[in-house]
C-alpha cells in the first residue's frame, strides 16, 4: 500500500523505532515543539512497538501526534497477532532469544483498535520536498526486515532503489529505518537517509538516541536526550529484564552480534 503525502516544503521531522519507549517519544515531542514542527510534518519509519515497557501508551501517543507512520515488521506482525516479530533472526541468536521476552509482552498489550491502525499503515510513503521526491520505507523494499547498514555494498542500495522505483516511479532520495543506526549515504541514485531510532541508543556507549530533520532539502541528524533511567525502570517494573533495559543505560545493545564487525562495540569488534 502506497500513500502519497503530497508537497511538504517546511521542516520535516524524521524518526524511527519508538520501540514502546514512551519517555523517548515524549522527549521527541518536546523537541518538535521547540522546532515548531507539528504532527503532519513528522514521519516515522515504523516499529512503534517493540522492546520497551509502554507499548499501548506509545501507540496512543503516536496516533494523537498525527505523524505519518510507514509499516515496520512489528506493525505487520502485531496487526495479524502473529507469534513473533518477523525479523527472521537466526535461531538461538541473541536477537531471537531476546524477542521471546519482549514480543509476547507487547503482543498481549496491543488492543484490537491498535491492531487495526497498524494494519492500515502504508508499506511505502512518498512526498515532495523542495522539488525532490522522497520515498519512505521500513528496512528494504525487497524485504521489510532487511538490515541495510551504512557500510552495506553499493549493490544493496542499487537493488533496493530499483525495487522502489519499479513500484512507485522515480524518486530522488530514500528514507528508511530498521537497522537502528542513523546515517546519510550518498549513492549514485541519490541519498539514502536513515534518521535512526528514538527508542534505543545506536550502540555507541551513550544513552542519547537519534532522529533527523529534513529542511531546505538538507537533512541533519540530531541527538535525543530523554529520561533513560525512568524508561529502564519502567521496563524492569514490567519484568522486561532480558538486556534491552540495560542497553538504555549503557548505550550498547545486548544483540550487537547482528551488526557488521566494524560497527560493533569494542568487546565484540575485538573478540
């Protein structure tokens, strides 16, 4: 399902992966107010619900904001009341084992109204900004849960670009999420923009998360400071103690083995 948002020439706030982190989402709203960016100029790359402790409240807040949300794998799976998050992790990998804790918790707290909303989230968005056409997807267009990293090969970006344009026509730039890292990559086709996620730090040893602002045809990545201690406490109170609650405080993922070696923290990169 494709949704065209039309022309958005003012500043556009881009963000991904709230991940049920209500404290981070509230901090994002405060930043948006500071920049005077309203909901209809905010776009989320999906995975509203995931690891953290407030799935229902996070969905409610996103909907009240009026932000446009492209469907992530979590939206797809939760809309169908599926038994897992749909990331396709290798069996017994860290991500696979951790998802057996947070996904059932989230799935039990998403009500039918939220599932219907998730089921109506578009697979791809498009809009025009300062004369250029942008496409917004979750991970990849060939595979919703594809991890596309800043150091992925040019062939990966070209494959995804061709797939997008085969579906919705020519685009100048692509906005995507899923991998959890913020980056802007210049490709022969145009810019591939990942504004990062707000619900989890980007495995850099800091609590701050990331979002982007597209303005005047240029994108800047911003750090998001929020009450990570309170978010971690909410996870512990909910019984979510598999490792992501510690990641909010340490800034390092418990599942960083999913990352390319060059993007891992010191312990795994040197292990």
